[in-house]
C-alpha cells in the first residue's frame, strides 16, 4: 500500500511538472540561484587572497572569475550532452559515434581556447601579472607551487636550468588545468606533465626514484611531529 501511495505521489508530481510550466520554471530558477551562489562563493575565496585593498576590485575580480566558471560549465555541459545523445543513438555505428565525438571535442577545445583568452584579458584589466597567477593557482588548488616546491626539496642538486624547465612544464599544465571541467581532470592534467618532468629529469641524468623515497620518508617524519 505504501509503495502504491509513493507511486501515485510521483505520478502526480510528474503531472504537475508537465501541466504547470510555471512550476518547472520555478525549479529551474531555484537551481540557477543555487548554482550562481556556489560559483560566486568559489570565486570570492580566490579573490580575497589577492591582497587587494580596494573592495571594488575584489568584487570585480570575483565577478570575472565566477563568470569564467559559468562559461566553462556551458562549454563542457553542451559537449557532454551532445556526446551522450550520440551514444544513445542506436542508428549510428561505433565508428561513426567515435568520429563525431572526436569532432565535438575539437569544437569544445576551440571554444575553451577562445574563452581562455577572453578571461585573461578581463583579468588583466583589474589585476597585475602576479595576481593573475594567484587566480590560476586558486582555480587549480595550488598544485603548481606545491609541486614545484616538492621537486626542489626532493632534488636539492637541481641546476637553475632544470628548475626553470620544471616550472615551465608546471606552468603549461596550469594553463590547461584552469579550463578543465572537474577537480579530477585538473589533477590528471598535472599528472600528465609530472610524467614529462620525470622523463626530462631522467634524460638529464637526475636520479629521482631514490630521492623520492627519501623525501617521502622525511615528509612522513615531519607530519608525525605535527
């Protein structure tokens, strides 16, 4: 009886949704309010760490960063929806679907590059180069500075040339990661470039395996001491 009651309730809810477009619109508007609040709070957390003394600049930076989150979401969501629709189309072969998915990804990548340039241009009107770097770090969970510091501490024998190259790889990774659609994919981007760094160091004759073991042990000891 309880299951029947639940089923009836769900059917009535669905009927209300279909019959009353105002109700559906209200739910959409509520979702938009929640989403706007989330991306604005996320953007504000980044903006307040930029050492800006002018509240107006903090607000402008927050608005620009929040809008970037929104624009990235639009691009990623559109591509993902199109890919899902393709994969559900039983009239298409796997080869055709794969080709179309590749094309959609290329289109999305072009949109991301264009939006990336627009975003940096907007930030440059409010922030200096160092502050923009902090925004990028904020959008990528501070992986660049933490990873660079880790390499330098782990490998004290690094030359200045090698340090510059490591930083260059990490900077390139960050530039791509700020456009990624999720935390997982942002970290995956850095992971890919860490692989390049390790290959580079190996070619340079830098032994990283033993150094990493020693460094990780030091980290454990440091954490144990609190």
